[in-house]
C-alpha cells in the first residue's frame, strides 16, 4: 500500500475519533472518551496537520483542570485530568472513583508542552492568553504537588486506594513495575524539564513580570543537574526506569528512557549512548522498540506493558530522535511502524513481536488490576497510534 493510500485511510480513522468538541477520544471500542495523556499526545501528533485539534484539547482540559485537593478523584490544584467518563453508566462501573479522575503524573507537563507546540505552529496569542492562567497553574502543580518532597523530581503515589497504582503511561492498578512509591518515573522528568522550558519561553509573551520566568528557570536548572547523577546506570550505559520511595533505582532496560530525547535534560554524549542502547536487538525489533528488554526477568512479549510494542511510545522516541538530530535512527522507527501497518493493515494500540514476527493480540492480554483480573483486547483503533503514524508519513 502506498503512503498516499495509508494517509487517506488514517485520516478517515481519525475522523471517527473526533468529538463534537473537536478533541480526539483515546480509542475505540475501549477508552472512547477524554483522556488527558492520550488526547494531548494525539493532538501533538496532529499539530502540523490540523492544529485545531490541539486547541480544542487544551480548551477542554483547561475547563476541567484541578482546583481543589480531593483524594477520591486524586485532584490537586493545577493538575490535568487522567480521564473523564462522561456517561453515567460508565461512572457507575467505577463506584470508588470520582470523575474527572486525575491519577496521572504526566498529563500536566504534557499539557504545557502541547500548549507551547501549538503556539509555535499558530502564533495564536489570543488563545494562549485565554489559557495562560491554566498553564501557570499547571507549572505550579509541578512545583508544589508534583515534587512534594522537594528533591527536584516529579513523583506519583496514588491517593485513592482503588485508583491507579502506577500513573505514568505504563499505568496499572497493581504494581506490575515493582516499584515502591512515591515513584519518580524517568519519562516524567523529561516532560517536566520540557514543561519548565516551555513556560520560560511563553512567559516572554504572556507574563506580566519576570518572577515566574526566574522561578521556572531555577527549577529547570536544578532538575537537570540532579537528574544525571540519580538516573544514570553505568553498567548498562543507560538510564534507570525510576527511583522508588527510598530513592533507590529500579533497574530495568525499558523504552521509557527513550523519552529523554524529547527534551535537552541530558547532554549530547549521553544521548549517543542512549540511542545506541535503544537499537540493540533485545529492545529493537523489525516492528518497533519493545517496552522492556528481552533480557529483563519480567519480559513477556505478549504482555500489556512488559515486552509488547506500543506505536505511540515509538512515536515519542521517533520525535525525540529527530529533534536531537538522529535522523537515521528516526527513519528506522518510521520504517518499522510502516512495516507493522503493512502486515496488519492497521496500526493498533499495541502488538507483540516474537522471533521477528508480528502478532496482533486478538485474544486479549492480561492487564493487572486490583479488581478481578480482566482480559483487555488491544484497540484496533487508538488515536495516538493512528496519529503517530500519520505524523511520520505526512511529508512523504
């Protein structure tokens, strides 16, 4: 199938996920609603194609931005939601939650990053002025609640015992990552660093004085200085997955570290080492980078988060590779996802790779939860998968 045909098909699929308000639902048939992380990333992927999606996403997330402290919903002032199930019958299925539910460590910095990307693309000063207070509140959340122990890192720990135990993108109701909270997951540090720098740039246009810029500059600098020492894994020439509640490193070679390339939190020397490790055979496959190395003791090629391949995860790494000048490696990921599309005739939420052969997990995969274990079938239609591939081939 030629790229022009793929583009047209992907655009039709994206339109199926577009809501009357103009943002994208996370997927279909599962997650057909507003998700902070998912909707933000898919809108970011679409900025060069349809920037109105980002505008509409930022607008609705601003509307529901956290205002109070509420442990049942895990709401905090300035925080951006994890999800909002608008339908009453769906809310009744989760009686111990309050919606919007805010159990996400990365929706808030992603909100700031996407606002910055939207402004770069459109120079829409009127809209950015409209949401400037929301952006400032989100940055304040990073400072006050995201880094509650003031060690410079962004951490999460569930406030609702029925909520999500892990609250990065590899989220779950149980401790599948084997990290005792509060958890400083690695990609959130990169997002936070990018968010602070986005705030610094936007403050030149929208802040009335220099106090916020100075505050965010100081925080970005201290985060960057602290990061390398705490997260570098010398034996692997790579980065730890996270720090646990005692500041001990979680040793796992994972795709999460690839998200460091989205920001300049690490130096060029360490970017080169990181990229080299990402493309070793235990992580990289003909169809994309796995979530976890084949050498990891918890590896399972067919698991939800412990060895499968997620297209959106690969897009974030692809975007970071391009931003950091690793164009050859970015092209490898693009070709890998195109190969996956050609094999499956669609680009799903996730898939498995075994013996260099792609497998769509049509029988479902086990997703650990506190409630009785469910079988979750990966979505064939997932916004950040479809938008990510479209972004990669848009200029072809």
